C-alpha cells in the first residue's frame, strides 16, 4: 500500500462511530404506502405523468424529467396511485409528490429480476448514457446530481480518470462500506460501464483506511478488471468531497469555481456505480437504495435495502424503534446531513443514512466570543477563512464575502466542528453563500 | 540682503501666478454643471439615506426628482416614504410642481402564528437569521409560510419602528414606521406588506399568508386563514379577493366597515385602532367596560395584534393569549 | 412526544473550547511558575497571587458593572493574563503597582476594546510596558535569583545580562571584557540570571512550549520564525564583529526572548490568523527585538517589538491569505 495518500489542506478527524459496519444489508419489507416527492434530485423537480387511481407496476415511469438537470422517477412499488398532493419533505416544507397505495409486488416486465451476474457490457457509450438517463440515476452520495449529466463532458473537455468514491468519510454511515463488501462484483462492473461511457482507461476507487476489509475485498476483485485500481486513503474528513478526493487520488486541484472535468476527472459514488450496473445490465431503474440506520442509542444499528418512498418510521421500527431520548434525527451523516423535523418523511434517492442522536448530543454548545485562534482556517479544506466569511455574512457585507471566495465553501462543516467558541460558522457561511449567489445571478442577468 | 528678499518674493510670486493660471484652466475645463435645485431638493429631504424610495440615497433621489421634473413636468412615481406628503409637497414647491397627496403607508406583519397559536413542534438552534432558517426548515410551528421570529426585519429597520415581542415571538410595528420597505425586502417569507395607514391608524387586514387548504393550515396554526370565503361573501365593497384558500383585503377598496372581522371563524382578520365594539349578541358577556382612549392606543402599539385581540373579545375568559 | 432539534449541519462538535485552550496555556506555564517560586521565594508567590486576583477582579467588576453582561472570568483568559503579567515584572515590585498593572491589562488593554477576543494588543504586555514607562526604577531593579534552599533573607538586586551588555558596550568595553560578568549559557537555561519573574529559566519555558505544541494550542510558525530571525540577524552582526555584538545564543536565552516567543507572541487574540501571516509576524518581532536591543535606548526590546507587530496584525491579515484550494490553475491536460 505504501504511504497513505490524503488531500493537502485542512481537514478534521471526527470520531468514526461506524456502529453498523458489521451489519449485513437487510431487505426491508414493502411499505403499505409509498410517498414519492417529485423533487429528488439537484435541479428541477420532475413532472408527474400519472393521475389519481392509476395502476402502477414496480419500475414504471411515474414522473419525468422537466429539464436538463432533472431526472425520471419510477414507481418503487406496485399498486394504485392514491393521490397527487403536497407531501412534507425533511425540512418540513410541503412539496408536490405522489402517494401510492401498495398492492402486491408486481414488477415491470422489462426488468431482469434474477440474481445472475452479467459481466459482459454490450451497450456502447451512447446507449449507456441513455439507459442511465432513463433510469433516473442521481449521485447516491447525497448530493443527488443527475448522473447522466456527469457522463457527458462539455465540448472540448476530455475525461482521463474515473474516480469512484468509496471514502464514506462521514462518521456513522456505512451504506457504501456494506455495498462494497456485498455487491463488490456488481459495483466493479458498474465502474467498467462508466469507464466505457466516458471513454476512459483508468479508474481509481478511493477507500479510506478505516475499511481494511473493503480495501482487501475490492483489491482482490479488481484484479480481474483492467484499468481499475484501488487507492487506500488516510482517514481524513472531508475526503469524500469531490475536489478533495481528486486531490488525494491523482493530486490535481480543481480550479476555483470549476467542475472536476476541468482536470480530466469524473467522480462517482460506489452506490452510483452499483446503480449503473443495475440500470444498464438489468434494466432496473433507481427504485431502492441502501440506507444505514444508526446512532449511539439505536438498539440495532443496521443497513437496509429500502424502496424509495418508504417512510423512515418503518426503517426505525425495523431497528427496534425510536430510542426514548432521541433529540435529533439526521438524514445523512452528522457532518453534512440535514436535521429532520418529523418522522413522516420518506426515503428518497439521496438518503444515505438515518442518524438518531441522543438528547444530550443533539444540542449545540453555547456560543462564546471568537478568540481568533484561527483553527477554522487551519482545518478549512478549501483554504478559506471561515471566521472572516461568517462575520461578513452576519454583518451583511456580501461584497467582502464574495471577494474572500465564500462561493468556494463546500459546506463540509469542519470549521464549525473545530471552533472552540462553538460559533455557528457554517450557518452564516451558508447564509453568505445564498446571498452572494443571488447577487451574482442578478449581476449576470444584467 | 535686500537681494535675497527680492528674489524670494519674485520666485514665490511667479510660482503662485503660474499655479493660479493652471488651476484656472483646469477648473474651467473640468467644470461640471449641476442644477442648484438638486441641492435645494436634497436639503428638503430627511437625509436618512434609507433607500426606501428605491434610489441609493437622498442625493440620488434629489437628482432623479430634478431630472424627472424637467423631462415630464411631474413627479410621477417618485415618493419619499420617510418624509411623506409634507416633504413631497416641499420638493414640489422647489420644482414648481403640484404634487398630489399620497396616503401614508405602514408596514404590516401578516402572521399571527405566536407561540400559543402555532405551538412549537421542533426546536431550532443556530444562526439568528430568518434567511438562513428559511433555507433550513419550515419553522418551529410547522407552518412553512409563517414568521420565523429571528428578526431579520428588526435588523434592517433604520427607524426603530419594528421590534420582536418576546411573548409572541412575532415582530410588532410601531408608529415610527416610515414605510421605507426595508423590512418587506428583508423578510424571506414575504410576510410584511406595506398597507395604507388608514384614518387615525385604523386598518383591517388578513393576518395570514398561508395558501394551503383549510385543514393543513389549521393543523399548524389556529389563527390561519382557512380559505372559507365567508369574509369574501360578506364584504359589501368587493375589497376581498380569494386566492387559492387565502383571503386578501385590498386596502384601496376597503372602507373599514369591519363586517369581515366578525365573520372570520379563525380570527385571522385583524382590526387595529378601532374602538372596542359593543358585545356581540351571541356572546352576551357582562364584560368589564374597557375604554381605552383611542389616542392612547395609537401611541402605544400600532400593529399590536395581541392588544387588538384583547380589545375585540372583551370577556377576560375568552382571552386565550 | 419528543421535541426534535433542528439545526444546520454539522451536528457534532469537536469538543474543543475556549476554556480548554486557556487552561492548557495555564498548565504550560506551571514549570516556569515553579522555577520562579524556587528562585524568588515568597515574593514570587505574592506577585503571582496579586496579579491573578487583580486581573480576575477587574474583569469581573468591569463585566458586571460597566458592561452589565454575564461575566466570563471562568473561561481562564483573565487567569492567563494575570500569570503572564506576573511573569513580566520583577519579583520585588511593590504590591500596588501590580494592582495598577492588572487594571491596565484588563481595563485598558482588554475590556476597552470589547473584551475577550477583541483586543488588538496583548494585555499583559500593555501592562508591562505601562509599568516600565511609569515606574522605570522599580521595573528595572531585578532581584538576583537565589535558590529557595539558600534561605529567604538578603535579597540582592542586580542588572540583567542584557543590561550588563548594553551598559558595558555603551561604555566602550568589548564583549570579551564583559564575558566574566554575564551568566553562562547553562545558568541562563536553568534560570540563574537576573530578570523578570517568568523569563529567568529558558528550560521551563521551552517545556511549556512543547506542551502547547503537542496540545495544538499554538503552532510552530511564530516561535520558529521569531527565534530564527533573531539567531540569523544577531548571528550576522556577531560574525561581523564578535567584540562589539553579543552572540546569537546569548540573545536567544536572555531576557524575555523565549517568554515572548512562546507565550506572548503566540497569544491567539493578537497574532495573525494565517500561517503565512504568522511567519511574517514572527520575522517582524525578531528583527525589531534585535534592533531595539542593539541600537535602542532600552536593553530589552521583546515587549515593544511584539506590541508594535500587534498593531500591524490587521494589515498582515489582509495581505497574507491562506493558500486557497484551486487557486493555482490545475494540471492543464485538455489543451
């Protein structure tokens, strides 16, 4: 393995707490009612094409993309469309969605539901991209950027490396880890498919060193795949960030404000690679995903293969219920996940885990004055000065925030994690980003 | 010795002369003509530089006043909300124009989801910024249209006219409001609206902007507008419009007849600065006659919606707040 | 029914706190405290206690009655200031002067700027310089260090090594003539030299510095660049004329150099925010110190140098930004 690589600037190392690392993926029973929000990807929400009372099968298209950065949504269950209504999303907002009453489990005929492994890739690059687009694939790491867009580099840009993100640098989460252990073969075929679609000959799978079993397993399997190598990485948050991962694996820096393709790289999550395998080889759209249910008080930390639309209450029940002293529910990991306002929200394409935090863990510490220790600048993986940016945003000095490159912030939370004064730095950074973003859009319009 | 003094005088004198000539030519070359009226108009403005008129400051406003007056012989679309009619009349006098009087406006907070009306369902921790909280979640009470109570409107107010009421967790506007529009822009949920101040500060408005259907709206807030259209039907002046389960009172058409207020089943329609009405016939409560002098009320709170509630329902038992 | 908390990410915290940092600094100062008590006896304890109590008291009074807010005397920042102030004065300083020093440190240098985190200058240093200018005689008559085991009586005052060299050179003597009068390096290291309470033992200060480096309270940038500059600059002068200039090791071990480099210049509040800036800041302090020591009116220049550079910190923060990710163009492979 040699010396472990990592990214150069900043970074923190929070307690790993990978409680569900040894729990094999369980298939969760079907929900009675599936709630499918229409906005499941970054970009424009999808447009429903079914109406109340329609019978749907598993895998049937129920909502289609409404723009370039948008995706198809397929029914994750079979049954009757109960209604098209506003459904509550994780943040408590009501957004349009489709509610389906489940009846049996009848799959669309075009989907191959057998377990046979199909190694041979018969489709050409364009066919792969079409299939990926049709299947409604998004980045499974949580950002939910439509996958097919990443497979079509803008004119003049050529991809050189495909980097598969198996880092899972978020504490607690283990869904990618389990997927690599249990579906390694499929994931590697998916990687091969992505390589073909992009026309690259080299793929690197980056895995952090706290998953030695996954590194070994994938390294052994990867011997049969030409061009795919495994890169063990030093444990360091936020290594799963695209730009950090590129820096760690191929030592290239994505220029400020640019996409990874600028340095010839395309990054995909292991979950996405697996979904690509299913979509291309099995014709199965994105209707389920692996979700970790974890937390210090959870009786049975586990990883579930859950259909999209399953209420998270059902996942928690499968892990023997909501612990008595739960104070916060996080959709995703503790560093970048979103706090949920209620349990009535469904699993969506971007749900990588449900973290139940104890009451005593869920409150922030009391804020005290900044002592200018500059630890936030030391840990910032983007080389920014969070203390300055948050102050600028707080005082509405958005011009300063823009000059100091607030838009480069990847919202990893390292600054706030490390701040001895417990200042909500990232809150203000986000505020600054949204305000500066709006100002920049206005300016571009003019 | 005389020589030295002479040389010094001549040298300095000629130097001064040359400089004076250069200065004269430069000054005449780069002279910028400015209408002296701009200065006069600026003098008449309140010098708050609040930007309420839409211009970057009072000087810019004065410039555009003079420019528009020259071009169109009117001051169409130009109004200094802070100075109000008096100032605009003065500006008109300077520019030799008639300015028609505009009704004074005031900021109105159209949400009454206080801690009692819309009980907390989750507990928010983080930056005291409505803009951030708006992006993060729907709100402690669960209403995605309601006031977040973190005071972005208070922060932007230059006139000390809007304050948070710690009991209700809602902002309240007082008489210092100049309708400069800053809080309207600052509110990420568009709750605050500029409305006609009304005679003696009397005004009626729907204190809710939730367009959801009745049941989900009421689930989060007991004083939400449920879109029942009762006010719409009762209004004799067509001042009320219904827009997807939300009533809106057009302040230009409203005659302050107060018919809609009693009709509203959720008390979402607020009346401000009215004398307490006589006890309703169906509620024959032997109430304690509270007679606040109207003047006093006006001084005290303008949009004190809590106070309004108290005035309307006279029986203390009814007083839920 | 559980009431869930909603907040932006991150949902975990690294468990670091202002209090931990401040007490970390206090722990790092323990060796130097012990050494000063060993050499200066009861007087050292008197100065320490008065200074610490004075600082805590003034912080409490000002926060409670002038600012009228909550008090933060528990966070340890006033404690650190108190100990550092004690380190910066001779152990025989009259008690009332120490109290005045504490008032200047907390009231003038810290609270008048808005309290913790907002002061431009290091409070303890402001107090030291204030006292030095106001009471030059008392502030420059240092008792000779004498091990506590040698008895408590008969405190003799004497000049610091820096004072000896400065006066001697000004009087036209050469370094080799002065050599017998100044302590050996070993004595400097152990603390057997005249000086302010905290600066006498180089070894104890270095121990504290290592502790703070390990605990990540400070980074190496400021001490290394400051001491490096001192060694290089004084080394050049010494190489030029060893009879007229003291050698670098002498400059390094005597006076407030190590105390300044390890505890004063690294004060988080008043030092630059970026590592590049810190290198520049350390360089500036080192250069100024030697300039003052050799050509200035005072034999010692560390405190003036640090205060001067404190004033430059906002400019340094503006000029020296951290290395931004992706600022330099990536590997251009598409051309």
